[in-house]
């Protein structure tokens, strides 16, 4: 009898622990549908890991090429009460392009460069763009949200734009954890 009570109580505690999971996670991942088919740099997925020291953002593409004319903007929201992002990391996706982290002006970059440790680079063989931003850059925010925009002007007639998760929409809040 005592064994049944102990097993039942243990199972109830385990289920209660699962049901009371935190509303924030330190890792966020989402797949993106093939919605920018006119571009080889159609975004396939987004991963973000908000660790104790860094925010790591990985953007997966259909096909990322050294000759790409596309660019990417990684928007970071550190204050959910303020409208829009506080920071944006902008980069080209082709060989020889550079990157910069600035304060955001609405959903665009600004001339206000952020002086801190960050890096970004495309990995063409793996079809991934990787950005690593120190939490010092983000005023040690305890939670962030991210959004990514790719713009490809390959044919010059009209830009192909792809947003993840959606245009001017955010990921779920990502609390700072131990990883990244």
C-alpha cells in the first residue's frame, strides 16, 4: 500500500513540475516555409540561444552562396514595453561583405554603432549565417526576442524579402541561461 502511495505521489509531483514549466526558455527554434522562392537565400529556419555570456543566432538558408547579393538583419528586442527593436545586426551574405551592430531606429539600423564584442559570418558550405552578440552589448538583458529579415536584390527588378518569424513579429521571449 505504501509503495502505491509513494509511486502515485511521485508521479503527481513529476506531472506538476512539467505543467509548471517556465514561460521563457534560453533556446528558441522555428522552421520557416519556402516563402521566398524567387531567391536562393530563402530562410529555412531560425535558432537563438541566449546564454549567460552571449546571444547566438543561427539562420538556416535553402542555399547560401559566396556570390550572394542578399543581406540580412538580425533584430533584437531587449525591452518588450518599448515598440520595436533596440538593436540590429546587419550584414551581407556574400563573400567580402562586412557586418555591424547598431541601435535600431524603428525596424531599421542607424548610424549609432554599438561598441562591444560581437561577430557574424556566413558559412556557405553549411547554408548558415551565424551571429554571436555579447550580453554586454544588450545591456545584460535578462530576456530578449529576435526577428530576422533577409533582402535579396539578385535580379534588380524587385527585392525578395523574407522575415522570420513574420514581418515585424518576434520570437518568444528567450531568457538568459547557461549556454552560448
